[in-house]
């Protein structure tokens, strides 16, 4: 395989691994703040119990997010030097602001949040929790600004083949940024809701029926039920925005080859890029036109419009975009079904968690990491849908790649993948391990006296 | 040309200085916590826990200085960033994997089931070692002008070992400050055992740099500058002697001045680093690309500078806050 393809795979692998953890920490920070504030208000021990368990998961996820993020900041230089050379004047300040406003804030106050409970006044500890949550949100904001600018660039001019900023306001508030940021933040909250619901259901099932588990499970399921319709609505708006600025991406998402009116919504098909048609198509007539133009007979652009004069293909590869989009939407619909179903059962006769039959609890456990699936699928739709462009209409991915020998990229890729595989197994099994120990009523701190002290400091108010 | 009026002159200089300061802060701060990791095999289980407790609240923020340094290289000197990082592709990857291993080991060693704790301790050590070896190697390669050859790689291996021992030295001085009793005395021994890495490392780099480049040779050994610069090696030498003298007598009665070795070690780093910065200026890719050729457009640098002026003091302030909150011996860091 050549360097370009390997570099793309390496970048995709690294960022996919990275994004998993911010997806959890962005929302979990706020959830912890919520638990903490509820405790400050009510002084009910169950809020603190929930806090204490989830702060551990937070610390773990944060560490993974930080180390994989450090990898990301080197990736631009090692694999995509052309990117910064061409659009560095725009990408640079955005990344700099992320580092300065977000990373230091998180990193410093994380120490105080985790280890400072006994050393600082309660208000400062709560403030530190807030600042960490705020910092993760800021990280997400700046990086999404940059990413969205790559999809819908504006506010710059090209001088001698290098982009120069002309209007920072336009760069930051580029057309797709508000949608992408909101959709990402909601994705994070949904991911965390299902994670908390799933792990709490697991603890409930194996007999850890404490008050802390009860409130966490209830909070999480209701939050999911509230947020998922919003997410679907936002997803729809996001798609409309994309149709305006990146019609080729939408055509690939819909698996629509010919520009036409009254286009059907394809539910299932095997897009065939050789023959340029769908096989085994199952579709609902006119629905795609209706969703995308709000008119049953509206016109929707097809992939065949994006063929260059010499026959080169200017639209993204169809299959990955088509399928990852379906995985995301499918997961979203499943989330809707499960969270509404579970909420209805809990609300019926106000039976709360006792109203959930065993199979439903099992389903919740199974969906613990469903947020990850939808998020990754969503990002794959977005990023692969931008190809062959790296910055839409400004530079292609090919232009940016480093001139590093392919075997080097391949061997480092294998090393990364091996490390990630180990860490993934360790991460998920440690979460379930901690959950099991909590359910058995064991302290989940290590036994040696010193680390007891070290870890106890991570456990405020016990 | 008016030097301070022309933004294409003073902006790159300011950013080079900022980048230098971040790298310096990074090697001191992450230097000590990497060093603690390198010393791990010499400690028993209880000591390991205390050593971890001494760096637990800081390591994440310490590593962020690396992100800032690379970030500044990336945003202020994009052309150099690409050139340097593609030339150092392999050591960078090794460093990143090292950083991943040690970063997660902090968490996993405390949370994973007991039988795995040893494995994560090993990962913590291995990660720290990989990180410092590869950083030392990159330093050597950078000095050699980023050209791959057997001789240069050999020099890189040499600096890799020296930097690693140097980190273990500064790590030991940190442990002296943060612990007491048996572990503290042990750390004094570690420091005595590690000081040679620092001395040889500084010596090797000081000898090699002027040897590789005539330009640097002239900068140091032409007449008046030789005079102005002479305090640098003399002071460093005196510091080393003083450190050695102090370490032979430590710990002092009532644990007084336990912070001095760390401070002295830091001063040594600062001087060594200052010397290197003097040698390489104005180049960012040695002998190939100056900071003025590699810089981004002034309007972009200006936007970043505005933010930096506000944000950097804030970062300093809350870094100080964190170190104040967690001052004192690591064992005192108990919950309740
Ligand atoms: C829990 C996660 C989650 C869920 C349930 C959904 N999404 Fe999503 N989606 C994301 C998480 C996500 C994401 C990972 O966060 C993306 C990638 C980039 C972005 O901004 O959000 C995304 C991208 C994304 C895009 C690509 C836009 C572009 O970049 O051009 C569209 C059109 C939608 N979504 C639409 C939907 C629809 C119609 C959903 C209905 C069920 C839906 N999403 C559910
Ligand atoms: C600011 C944020 C981001 C930036 C600057 C960015 C940048 C890039 C770059 C440089 C590429 C080129 C490599 C390629 O085409 O393969 C790329 C592709 C890719 N990115 Fe992103 N990305 C960002 C966010 C994300 C996120 C959050 C994900 C989530 C998982 C992601 C997933 C991918 C994937 C899967 C590809 C590969 C596309 C392909 O192979 O065709 N990206 N992105
Ligand atoms: C190419 C793109 C990216 C780069 C270069 C990058 C870089 C980094 C770095 C260096 C860190 C560690 C910060 C520290 O030391 O504390 C980090 C953490 C983080 N990143 Fe990324 N990142 C990228 C993509 C993303 C995306 C797409 C998101 C979210 C939408 C994101 C959200 C976060 C968050 C919230 C953190 C905080 C730490 C954590 O939660 O684990 N990043 N990132």
C-alpha cells in the first residue's frame, strides 16, 4: 500500500481512538458537576455515591483522552505537513487557542478536582469541577471550529497558494460550525447517558441495588429520552446544511446517483461504484426529496453530477459514507426506542427502576457503548464524505501527505493498533470490574496502605 | 529596516522565544516526572505508590507544556514543523507510544484488578523510558542537523542515554523534596548516581555542537563573545560541584532545604538550554531554515500573540495555585 492510504488509515485510527474518550469526558464532566451540586443542595448521600463512582471513570477516560490527544497534535506534522503549510495561518490560531484556553485549564484543575478535596474549600472543589467541565467543552468548541472550517471554509484569501485569514468572525462562525458543534455535544451527552444507564443496569442486575445506582440509572434514562429527539432533529438540520454546502456528500449518504425530482429514500441497497447504480434497492418513493427539500417533488443532486471533465471522480467513495450514515441513524432510532420504552415503564405508576423488567435491563447493558458506535459512524460519514478534499474546494488530501516511506508508516500503524487494542480491552474491563466490586460493597481502592491514601484522595467526602 | 517596527522580524523572534520557554518548562517539569518513572524499578511497592503520589496531581499539566511547544512550532513555524517531525517520524512515534503507556498506567495501576498492578507498573516504567530515550535521541539528531547517518544515529543514542540519566537525576531531586525517611535517603543515592548523566550530556552536547557547525563554533569562540559567554560554563561547573557537595550531606537536619537540589538541577537545565538556544539561533531547522523564513503570516501570529498575553499569565497563575495546594511531602497528601 502506498504512503497516502496508510497515512489516512493511521490518522483515522488515531483520531477514532482519541474521539472515544472526549466523547465521554465532555458530557461526564457536566454530569459530575450535576451530581456534586445536587449533593451540595440536598446533602443526600446517594448523589455523592454516584459522584464517587463516576469520577473514577472520568479520571480514567480523561487520561486516555489526554495521551491519545498528544498523539493527535503530532500527527499533523508527521503525516500531513502540507496541511499546515497551506492553511496553517487559519488552522494555527484555532489550535493555539484550544491549547491555551482549554488544555491547561483542564489539566491543572483536574488535579485539584481529583486530589484536592481535602486540601481546598468545598466551593473551590466545586469550582474546579466546573472548570474541568468547561475546559473540555472549550476543547470541543475550538477543534470543531477548525474541523467545520475544513468542511465549509470561508473568511480567507489565497495568496501564492497559501491561505491568509481575512475575517476571523467568518472563520469561527462558519456555516456548518453551529450544527456540528451542537450535534457533537448532544452526541456526547447521549453517549454518557447510555454509558451510565448501562453500567448502572449492570450493577442493578448483579445485586448492587443502592440508592446511588438508582438515581444514576433514572437520571441517565430520562436524560437520554429527552435528548434523543433533539439529536434527531438537529441531525436533520445538519443534513440540510450539508446539502447546501457539500451536495456530493449528501448524494453519497443517500445513495442517489442521478439528479432528479421526487427522489426516493433508500433504506437498503448495495451501491455499486463500478456500474454506478444501486443493487437490491429498497426505497420509499419521494421521501428523500421531502426530507431534504421539504417538497415531495423537490430536486436533489445525484452523484453523477460530480464527475470531472476527464472523467475523474470528484465525489467521495459511496459505500463507506452510505453505510456509516445508516449505522448512525439506525443507532439513533434504537436509542429512541429504548430510552422511551424504559422511561415509559419507569413512569408507569411511578414504579421507578423497579418497573424495568430484566430483559430491558439487559438491553440497557448491551447499549452501554452504543454512543461510541453512533459517534464514530457519524464522524466517518462526515470525514469520508469530504473526500477527495481535505479542505473542501481548497486542498485535496493527496496534497497534504508527508513524504515518509510506506513501510515506516505501516510499522508505526501496527504499533499504534496493538497498543489501542490492549488499552480498549483494559478500559472496558476495568469499568465492569469497578462496577462489580462496587456491587459487592467492596471499596474500590487498592489495598496497599499508601495507594489507599493516594486513591482515597480521589474519593471526596467519604 | 527598523527591527521592532517590522512585524516579520519581531513576531517570529517572540514566538521562537515563547517556544523555547515552553520547551524549557517542559523538560524541567515533565523531566522530573519522567525521571520518577525511570527510577521505578529501584523502588519497592510502597515506595512506588509514594512516588506516584508525588507526581499524581501534576503530570497532566506538565505534559501540556509539550503540547504547547509542539503547538507553537506547528502554528508559528509550519514549514519547520513538517520538516522536523517527518525527519523524526520513528522516534516521535516511539515517544508517543511511551507517553500513552505511562499516562494510562497512572490510572490503571490504581484501578485494575490487583494481579495486573505489576504489569501496569512495568508499563509505567517502560513508557517513561521510551519517552526519555526517544527525546534524547531526537535532541541528538537535531544537533546533528536532522540528517540520518550511522554516526549521527550513534550520537543520538549517546544523548538518549544521557538525557535519560539526566531525567532520572532531576526526578530523584524531586523525590528528595517530596518524601522523607528511608525513601528520601534512597533518592539522595539515586541523585548521586545520576548526576554524571547530566554532566556528560551537557559536555557531549557542548563539544559536539561547535564541532558540527562552523557557524556555531565562531559564535562561541570568536573573541569578545567568548568572554561574555564564559560565565555560562563556569557557573554550570560550580553548580555541579555544589550539587555534589550538597548531596553527600543530605538529608539536612530537620529536612531543611530539601528543595535545593531540585532548584539547582533546574538552574543547570536552564543554563544548558540557554547555551543551546544561543547556538542555534536564528535557525529552527539547524543550518537550513531560519525562524524568519519558516514563520506564519504576521496577521495570524498577531492574533495568537494577543491571546497569549492574556492567557499565559493566567496559566502561570493557576499552575502556581496547583503547586501551592499540593505543596509538602507526598505522604502528607492524605485524604481527610
Ligand atoms: C450519539 C451520537 C449520534 C446520533 C444518535 C446521531 N448522530 Fe448524527 N452525527 C454524530 C452523532 C450522532 C456525530 C458523531 O457527532 C457527527 C459527526 C460530525 C458531527 O458534527 O456530528 C454526526 C454527523 C451527522 C451528519 C453529517 C453532517 C456532515 O458533516 O455533513 C448528519 C447529516 C447527521 N449526523 C444526521 C443525523 C441524523 C438524521 C440522526 C438521526 C437519528 C443522527 N445524526 C443521530
Ligand atoms: C478538528 C478535528 C479534525 C481534523 C482537523 C481532521 C482532519 C482530518 C484529516 C487531515 C484527514 C485526512 C486523512 C484522510 O483523508 O484520510 C481526515 C480524515 C479522516 N478523519 Fe478527520 N479530522 C478531525 C476530526 C475527526 C474526528 C473527530 C474523527 C472521528 C473519528 C475523524 C475521522 C476521520 C476519518 C475516519 C478520516 C478518514 C477519511 C478517509 O479515509 O477517507 N476526524 N481528517
Ligand atoms: C486533529 C484533531 C485533534 C487534536 C490535534 C487533538 C488534540 C488533543 C490533545 C493534545 C489533547 C490533550 C490535552 C491535555 O493535555 O490536556 C486533547 C484532549 C481533548 N480533546 Fe482532542 N484533539 C483533536 C480532536 C478532537 C475532537 C474532534 C474533539 C471533540 C469533539 C476533541 C476533544 C477533546 C477533549 C474534550 C479533550 C480533553 C481531554 C479529554 O477529555 O480526554 N479533540 N486533544
